[in-house]
């Protein structure tokens, strides 16, 4: 097959294309295609009529050094977006879990077989009829796990983690449905974007036996920084003190080194230098080196 020789820049710009508009490109014996879709922008190495836009799935998040969100992306700052307008993103960020039943009780017990939810998961309830008093459609509720088929609900994430459960009363009717909305909703018409401000990503789920300590949040659940629980070692020396009746050895806290402070200095309070690694940098969080960027999500 003869190699194509026409320059890409020589092709006319088009605002849309079909399969017939693709131009074969041969590189190293492997056929690929380019086309001038979406205002003339080139999409290379794509097959089956896909554009580069179609190759990036809705819900993909990436770092972005720019100031304003680019076309086709939103900043991840927890804003509300219309479900109907951004249906692909809504479908990516939420999932229908099926129909459930609920008891009139204190607390109310919800049954949804093989629900797959965990304590702290955010869900939305809808119905074809009426809920018991204590429940409202199109509201953010948070799961309190009981077992694989049942759970309670709480009105806030803090309540879910504390085990504060919703009670129900009155009458109900219709068929009730549950939707898993890890990032939350805003009423019946809108859903919320992830809010990546001041937060880095953290893999959900639990790894295997090679991990000695597990600490995984559920999808969409924000957690503050923390320090692993520990004891602190206090180093000291033994001094011999003469007392009436003989000499005894008394333990005394004392830092090492010629320039070290006295025995009782720096027990508690802010971290102090170890005289090797400099003065500790302190602040409101525990972290490594960082640089500020925007996060954007594909819609």
C-alpha cells in the first residue's frame, strides 16, 4: 500500500464527520485514522467513529493547572448540576440499587437484598406513593450497615458514623426505590459534583494480606487528616544522688547532646528540634510537600 503523502493541514476543516470522512494513516505497518471533527481539531489513533472526547469516559477526574474549566469539563468543587442536562455524568456518578421495604419502627430497618452498601454511603430515596413520616424523597441519607440485606439510615454522615438512626411512624404506600449517590444530590433535579478542594484521592476498598493496617473511606466520603495511634518514647539518664543512708540511682529525663536543654524542657507542647534534622515545620494538618492545582471532571 502506498504511503499517504497529503499534509494534514491541507484537509478542509469540518464541524462534523462520518466514517467516510476518516483518512487512513499508516505508521509502522499499523493502520490508524484521523479526522477533522469538532471545529477542525484533530483526533488521532481512533477507530469505529470515536473521537478523543468519546474516549474519555464521563466521570474521569484529572489535575488541571489552568484557571478556568476547559470545554467539556467541570471544576471539582461540589457544585450542583442538572441530571437531565448532564445525563452521562449523572449516570457515571450514581447507580440505581433497586426497590426496598422499610419498617415502621424506632429505628427504621430497611431491606434491600444484596445492597452492597457500607456505613457512611450516601443514598437517595424515591417512591411511587408516600413514605412513612420521618423519610423524605430526593434527600441525602447515609447508611448504617446491619448486614448484607438490611441497614438503617441517618440524616448526616456524622450521625451515621455515630450510629444515630432514623425512626419512622404513620402510614406508607407505593413502591420505594433507592439510588446510590456517593457525592450527594441537591433536590429532585440536580446532583452534586465531587469536591476535591483540600483533598487528594485515596483508593477505596480493602487490599490483601500484604497490608498491615487498613483505613479506607467509602466512595465520596471525605475524611480529615490523622496521625497513627502511638506511644512516645522519652529518653533519660541515670544520675547517682547521695542521700543519708547511701547513694541511690534516680532516673531523670534529659535530652542528649552538648546543646540539649534541661531535663524537664520540651515534654509536651509543640515539636522541638532533635539537633539533627532542623526545626520541625508545624501547622493545622500533617502532610508532605504539596502544590496547588485544580481538579476537573469530564461530563
